[in-house]
């Protein structure tokens, strides 16, 4: 049995940020992590292609508000500005004409405007969509490929709360590696899943297979899907409203299927974006040859991503290669080398990519911002305000919640020396809606480190 001020469940961006904030305030803490590594959904691996590849988050979104961006610059890592735009649009095997591409941009702008002025009851985003191929393509890019959810399962209120994520950057060394580097100074009990949290006595008791930890309070950063599934047994039960909120924030899914292509660039330039709209919503987006690596990174999202997770990696890779054959011809098969498919759906302690509220249930995020009995606090990407779903948002949420907790433990006094951190936490409150399809970008000839 260990006694600390604060126990932190999870060593992803939110948990690591909470730990650093609690430590800066001079409180004792313990971080317990189910996986055998830190970072959670931020994870870079060189195992598959011999170069860093982000299995989880990759874009440093909202770089002007993203604390990780400054760290990447300080570390002198290679950065590339990447506007989220569709450079090449296909309907099946057919290349879209310029009119279609312009229509897609118009549809996106129209959707943004409708969302801004919408004052009806919380509905599905699909209710605001015009019919036709181009509006559907815009919705695919903003829906499954970005929000991780099909557009008829996205809540209007939730979607409009999400921030514009420009400017977006990539780092060659990997976003996961950046989070691991930043979090390396935090002591973490790895491979230690929390099974139970007792909060019936003074403080909390955290039960793990390796023993108990007693704390004055706990910050839980597990995803709402993990909590809805009751991987952690709370005793006594959490209030009904909190349990309902976990259920109302199901995880969307984004799956990456990178394929190594050698000896040809297919007439594409590094970092171009290619979207293929297909029947039955079996759409796929490619990030082309990032950093001029031999990789075409396929992405599928929403229901189709769950379907491919069940079908397995071989089916996923075949699907992606067949789509490249559709467009670039059968010869491309002789250029295909290594491949893989991410599967966050099967990651027991995550269970998806990131949370999105059910239509009509956007208020679930506010419910989970309420601590239980002043000793169980929740943090993570799902509670990151307009930076929801992002790694920077998770970090800022962890900091903001830790500050809230410290203030409670200090009997209402803010933590000493935390004003700068408080400012950072405030950034997650900025309400600007996310936009997806920008204007045609000006020439970006190859890799442009800043
Ligand atoms: C495929 C994919 C692509 C993405 N792309 C981007 C992107 O480009 N840019 C971006 O900014 N964001 C992106 N994201 C989202 C981003 O990765 C997440 O928002 C962020 O990393 C979440 O951080 P977190 O701390 O809230 O949660 P997590 O990283 O999930 O951390 C929570 C931790 O809690 C642990 N845990 C859970 N249950 C228990 C338990 N019972 N006991 C102990 N530990 C437990 C988990 O193992 C995990 O490590 C992407 C995510 C995915 C999956």
C-alpha cells in the first residue's frame, strides 16, 4: 500500500501532463499505466518500415496553440506544414473534374456556415448536407476521415464545438516519439492496469494486480469506452449521469493502412492528399509519400474502419492496394513492399481512436467535467473543449484538471507558480469550429522543413 496525494490513471498525454502539473505544485503522486509503455494513443514505431511511423496521432494540430509544437522546434526536429486539403479527388476510378473539386470546397464552406447559424435541436450532421457527390466527399473528409465517425452519427452541437485545427504540422521523428521524450521524466508504474477504485472512505483506494495505492484524489484519463465497459470497477457506483455520459461519448475509429511503394512516386508529390469516394461508404484517403518516404498511407474511418478491423490486416491491405490499382494500374503491384494496418479498436485499454458525442448527447462532455465527490476527476482528449480528439487537447485537459484538483486540495487556493500553466489550460476553451477542406493550396513542392 502506497500513500500519495494524487493517483493518476493512464500515462497518455493527459496523464503525463497531470503528473507534471501535480509535481510542479509540490504534491506527491503515482501514475499507473496498463500498457508496457507511456504515450497511450501517441506511439511512434520504426518496427514496420525501418523509419519512424506514427501508429496513433501524427498531425501536430493547431500548432499556434499546441505546446508540443514548441517542443518539436526546441528539439530541432524536422517539421512540415501540411494544410488539410484534398489535392486529388476520385469518384471510384474516375478523377473528379475541376468543377467537382470546386463544388466540394463550396459544400464544405456551406456546411461550415450552416453549422455556425444552426439553432435547431441537436441533430445529425447529415441533416445539414446537400445531396450529390461533392457534398458527400466534403462530408467524408470532415466526418469519418477526421471525426472518426460517419456523418449521420455525428452530433451537430458536438461537431460545431470542435476547433479549426489549422495550422497543421508533421514531424519526421514522430509525434508519438515527441510525447515519449516529453514524458520520459515522469515516473510511471507500467503494465499495471487499475481494476477498481474505492471511494467510500476518506480519499480513494486504487486496486491493481500489483497492490493498492491510497490517495487523496484520483485523475482518471482512460477513454470513455474503457470506462463504459467498466474495465475499472468503481465502488460505490459512479453517479448514473457519469455512466450515461461514458455511453454517450462512444469512440470513433480511424485506421491507418500504410503501404510501402518503391521505385515510383505515381506522379504524386510528397504530402499530397488523395481522397477516393466509393460506393457503400468504403472511402479511403491517402497521405502521399510524407517526407518523401516510400509510403502511401491509407486511412479509413467511421463504420468502415470498424468493419476492416474485424476483417483483419490482410483484407485491409488488399483493399488499399486494390484502390491504388484502380487508379494507377496493375503495374503498381510490383512496386508494393511492406505494409501494415493499425488496430486501435482491439487495443483493450483504448478501444477506438477518439470520442464523439451521439447526436442529441453533446452535453455528455460537460457532465464528465464534474468531479465526483471532489475526489474523482476525469481528463483526456474527450474533455479537451474545442481541441477535443487531439493530443494537444489531451495534454491541456490533463493540466487544467490537475490545477482544478490542486485548488480543491489546497482548500480553494490556486497552486503556487501555476499561472502560466493556467493560461495554457485556458487555451482549450477557445471556441472555433473545425473546418476541413481549405482552398486549393499554393505550390508546395516537396518537403519544406520550417
Ligand atoms: C489512429 C489515430 C490517429 C490520430 N491522429 C491524431 C493526430 O493526427 N493528431 C492529434 O493531435 N491527435 C490524433 N489522435 C488522437 C490522439 O492520439 C489522442 O487524442 C490522445 O493521444 C489521447 O490522449 P489521452 O491521454 O486522452 O488518452 P490515451 O492516450 O488513451 O491515454 C490514456 C491511457 O490510460 C491507460 N489506461 C486505460 N485504462 C487503464 C486502466 N484501467 N489502468 C491503467 N491505465 C489505463 C491507457 O493504456 C492509455 O495509455 C489520433 C488517434 C488515433 C488512434
